């Protein structure tokens, strides 16, 4: 039996008292004490896990001032804080056991753009790519780049002094910071910007209107000027900066200007809470060109890189064969395969991506020069160069970078229990020493018999190396420490840094060996000036001298400590739950990205794939702690009705952690975008169904679940009297009753006339297996078997008719197969036993038909893809080998034997279904090719979720979110296109357009029939 689960991670009394006092203050932001919210913020993109006391979401700077001012009172001086943005840190940078200050939910505005002077003012929570969206119309961009740019915030970039591709040209974040506004530990506000040395030295008591700020500026200016020689001698000579703290650049080279912002930049939230930034901007280049150079080995790529830098490239990025091979297995590869083609007879084991950006003449000259050198090297067999490809198409260049950026997460998709993980992945050495350094680094890893992937910014001497370890294995956890120490020593040997790009986080213990005792003491003094009681992101970088040693280090609590408490057989039963590595691609800011709609519409990280996977891991761990065998529980029968009624009535009284998991999972739209978009293919709908199946053994299911699960079986009965059914369900009184009693709204009307009536007497009706079996083998290719789905057959029968007419128009013979429930609705609602029976019944039938050798084609993408995914998952080998094609897949083969139609003045715009576009990312290209064959032009638009997703949008509790999702990207895009040109392949999407846009769009098949009849 599923027991009540308690986590026993209650809030400390001082934090409870503080949060109660904060609620009574003028603080206007959100305060989240839910265990689920705390768990989601307990991890980032690292191996570490620190459970915070609560999460604060300030709405403005004043909220942060109120929070810190309250904490400055004697009663709350033990309360600690850590500012957080996108949560993309790879070494626990923002993790804490205190309070999280998450500025990403509300403080994410672009406040001012000054195109004339080339600067922008932003709040700390704005996402980097969102900022560039706002800057693009002005002809500028914020140039420091990073792989997590679609979810990383500017505040996080400032705090880690982030940089990435092109940093040799574009610099680091600190190079672009003009001014900062921060809240200090006492709640006061400090504005920092460059100060003239003369004024600072002659009038040191009048450089800030903030008394604490005055003290900080004077003290830091004095000590950095005094220690200038030691700083110059000690700090590594690198393009990258070593976070914590930038003593070198607070003064300019000739000591005429001082800027405290340089201390705050790279301070990882340990000195102040940055709320606003003024940043300088870079003009967008007028011309860009990328050369993808292919090598016989990764070492060849590394050793060739310096000559590419010498060619004055803007960017030189390198990936190894492991990353390339993982990319080939991901959906991202369809977008770049033409840009990185194989070299006949050769194996590509390394790749350098070289970009030139600038004015047209400059780029063309550099490109021509490099092409000449590469051609000569290929002809002479030099430098391991196998070939190269050039693209000057900006969208194609972005696709290449998209593949490179996804490489970080793709490494997590490596097979086996050991996964490449981040802990020593951002080392930096002088670029001229990189190849030798990497060879020695590889020798270290090879000495431990480890697999690993490598990629990075060779132009800056930064290479990301992720060794594969199993953090559930105690010995591998110990090995992490050994390797960390070895790599730290190795980087020092080569005059480099262990943390060259992603911030330091828990690696502060290596600080003294890099800075030396004297300068490390200066860092401690600076921390003490800003934060004397060590309350801002304590335990990171340095601690004030009187507060003791850092209490976070390489050995701090890791996610694996908790995950290993889950038995291996349970981990194997829930692979999607366990494989989530915190990459956070599901936090993509863009409303035009399909992942993840529930996070986009709520702004709540609990409502995200990463959040859901984390909550499920804890659920599995707590069940094991209770001695419950989850695999046995999944096969158990529900409690008796009366017991479930009693448990449900007591749900408000009795805390059960399972309710928090349910709250997260029921917000999922089951669109399956995560299963295609996530680098490690986390499939939330899959483990959501598993959880529902177990949860409802203890509690009552809502009535709407039975309605959805039974819809496929009841539709044939309702269609026997469609007008009566519609009258009974569509009148205002019935709709009110259904909404109040069941929680279901806007249910569509059954088709009138029905499909049976539309096809009365038609040759496609009257399926007869024996008659089909009697057809000679050579004639069977002329037949097409139409697989019915419940939504199109019963709610949009006209579409099925027109598909049959299209088949006939193409000179083929359609056969309508008998209606068989697909089972998708039952799977979505977690009726797994029923789904398995339905799936097996349909699979048996379709396997029988499959033997005919005639193509089977389905119309609705979600239902067709269910045959491939959920059927295979649940039935295994019993699924058989039947294949149901999507209409576009089938048509691609058909048009090969048909003459192309002359071009016509017809244009269409195709809107895809989320499941379709993520599971089959090449679908847009396929439809475009098909329409071109029919003489028409088809344009595909990239959009987020329409908000319907099966029956999600029909559930009353989801109505507002469903509408909001539609308004995010679909509504404004539809408004720009004439209705006859709009084509939508998903039934649920067409239903949503009809509901909120007021018209029913056509399916691509209907447009093709019109074209065929011209």
C-alpha cells in the first residue's frame, strides 16, 4: 500500500520566525516554503544538493532591501541568503542551506536601451537571449556568449564573470559592465561605476552617499593600490578571470580610474545582491561566415587551433568525436547534418568551428585566406585536416552553435551508469599550452580508466572536460575528489586555473594555492568588509577571517548521496527520473520554444521537467525509507472504495509528500516536448503515468479522469446518435453541469454527418481481411490502409473523408480500417493496466494487418507516435513489428512516383503539433517538400505549445493556463496570416484555434486535396 510520506525536513525556528515577520512587512514578492519548491532549488547543473530553508521571489529591488534590512536585526542575524538566477551553475554556485533569493521570476525587465550611446540597463533576472531579442531591433547585442544563454540570467553572468565563444574578441561579462546597483547586507543600496582617481584620493569621504559603500570603496581602493605589485605577479595571465575577487582590475592599468563593480563582478553573490546593471553593447556584425573544419583526431584539432586564432578568427570552438557522435543521435543533428557532412572514406574524430564576423570586405578576405591554407593542407595531408565546409547563412550558423551549446547536455545521454559530469570542466590555460595540457589531462583520466567528452573554446585556452562517474557509487565519489586535486595541480603547473569560465562555487578550497597566502588574506578582508557575519552565499569563495574555514568544498553533499538510497532495480524502473542531470534546458525562456509549456505559463520551477524529476527522485527515496517496494506497489490493487474516500477526505488534514508530487505532475500537459528536446530525453509523461497509477491506489480519482480514459470506448456508442449526443452535451445547462460536476469545459461536438454516413456505400468501407489477403502481392502497393483515431474519426470526420479522397486522387485505393482504441488517453491519466490491454489488442490487430504489406497511415501525430513510443515501452517485444506512418511520411514515398505539378500562386503556413515537432523534427521539411511537389509554397513557423495538448485545455482547472499559452505565441502569429493559408496538423491544436481564434483551420491534407483538384 502507498503510505503517507513525510520528509521531516522542517524549517529551522529562526527561519520560520523570519519568514513570518517578512510576510507581515511591506515585502510584496512571493515566499515559497513548500518542500517541493525547496527541493527544486536544492540542485543546479552540478552534482551537489543543498536543501534551502525557503525560496523568496522578490518583485523589485525594494523587496530585497526589505528582506535584508529585516535580517539585519538582532533576532535574525543567523539568517543567510544566496541570490539565484537561472540555476545553471556547474559547481553549486548559488546553492545554500539558507534562503534563496530568486530574481528570475519577476526582476527580468529590460529597463532602458540607449542605442545612441550603445548601452542598456537591465534587471538582474533577465535572461541573456531575451536581452538580445530586445536589442536586435536596435542593431546591437550583448556579446559574451555561453551555452546556457536561453536560460542563464544577466545577474548570474555578472556574478560568475561569464564568457564563452568568441571571448578573445568579445571579452568577458566584466568587460561590458558599466555600472551596477546592488543591495548590501544591511539593506542599503550601493551604486558602483568608474571613479576618477584624483577625486577618490583627494576627497575619499565623498565618493558615495551610502556610508557603508563609502567605507567599502575607500578600503578596497587602498588595499588594491598598495598590493598592486603582488597582484600583477600572482594573478595568472589569462583571457579568463578567476572569480573571487578581481583585485587586478578594480584599478585600470595606469591607476587613473577605480571601479568597485569589478570586485562585485565574479563575486558569486558573496558580497552583495546585484539588482541592476548598465552594460555596454556590441554592434551586430554585418557579415558572418563559419568554417567547419574536420580532423582525423581531436589532438589534430587542438594543435591546429593556434593557427586559426592567428588567422584573426572571431570564434574557434572545438568538439571531440564523443560529442559529435552523441549529437548524431539527437534531434539536433537533423538541423546541422548538411553543414557537417561526412568525408568519404574518412572518420571525423575532431571538429573546429571557426567563425569570422565583421564588415563584409574584412570577413571575405579572412575567409578566402583561410580556405586557401586549408585547401593546401588537405592536398598535402598536413595537420590532420580531412576537409571543411563553409556557410555564410546566418540561420545555419545559429544551428551550428545550437548543436555546440546542446553538447553540454548531450554528454549526459551517455549510456551506462557512469555519466560525464561537471566538476573540473572549465579549466583554462594559456592557449599556446592547451594541446600539451590536454594530453596530460587525458593521461590523468586514462590512468583512472575513465571515459570523457571534450569541447570548448580553444581560442581562449578553455576546454570543457567531463569525466564519466557514477555518483551513486561511493568509490566514484571518492575518485571525484582525487581527480579534482590532480586537475587543480595540473592547471597550476601550466599557469592556468581550474575555474576558468563557470565560476568557482564549492571549489574555494583551491583559492590559497592560486592567490597565495597574502592575497588570499586580502580576499578574506574584503569579504569581511562587505559581509562581516558571512551571510551572503556563505561557504563559497572565501570567508571572513574570524568566521572559520569554508564549510562547502569538493566533498560537500551530492545528489548521489540521496540517489544511492534508492535501490538499483527501482532506479532502472524509473530511468527518466534518475537521468535528469540538471542541465535546465527545460527553463528555456522563449515562448516560441515547445519546452516546457507548464513552466513558461507558471514561472514555477516545480512545474518543469527538471523539477518533476527531482521531486520524483525524492518520492522514490522516501518510499524506500519506508520499506516500500515501488515495483511491487506498481502492480498492486487499489484500496477499497471506502478507504480511498476516507483518505481523500483526510488529504487536507494529513500531510503527504505524494500530494506535492501530484501537484507538480498534474500541471504537466503531457505534450512530450521534453522527451525530444531534453538532451538526456527525460520523458515526464512516462513517469507521470507511473506515478498516477500508484497514487490513485490510495486516493480517489477525479471524475474527469474516468471521462477521458473512457472516451475512446464510448465514442462509437455516442456516434450512433450524434445529434442527440450533441444536444445532450452542448446545451448551456449541460455544459454548466459538466463543468461543475466533472470539471470539463468546451467539449467539441461530434461530427454530423458521421464518418460512417459520409462513406456510406464508398469502396473504402467494408474492411474484409480475407479479401485483402486474396489480392495478389504485386497489386498490394496500390492500396492504402487508413488507421482511424478517435478524435478525427468522430469529431472531424470530414478530414478523414478528404484524406480518403486525396488517396483516390493520387491514383491509389484507400481502405478504412475498423476503429480500434489507441489507448493514449488512458496512458495520460495513468490507467496503465487498461492501457496495456488496449495497446495489446490494437497491436495484435495491426500486426495482423501489417502482414498484408500495405502501408498503414494515421492522421493525428500524437496517436501515431503513441504506437511507436508508449506501445514499445509497455509491450516490449509483444508490440510486434507493425508500422503506422504519419501522413507526411507516407506522402514522401508516394510523390516519388508522381509527376510534380507546375508552380501555382498558393502559399500556406504550417503550425506543428508539439509532440510531432519534437519527436520528428524533420517534419516541417517533409511537408515543405510535399507541398512544393504539388506546386505550392509552404512555410513552417516555430511556436510553443498551443495550450490544448490532448484534453489538458478542456479541464476547467487548466482553462486560464491553456488560454495564456495560446496567447504567448499562437495568437499573435495567427493574426498575421490569412485564415485560408493556416494549416494545422494536430487535432487538439485545431480545436484550440477554433476555440480562441474563432475559426477552424485546415489540415495539410485538406490543402493538398485542393491543390490536387486544380
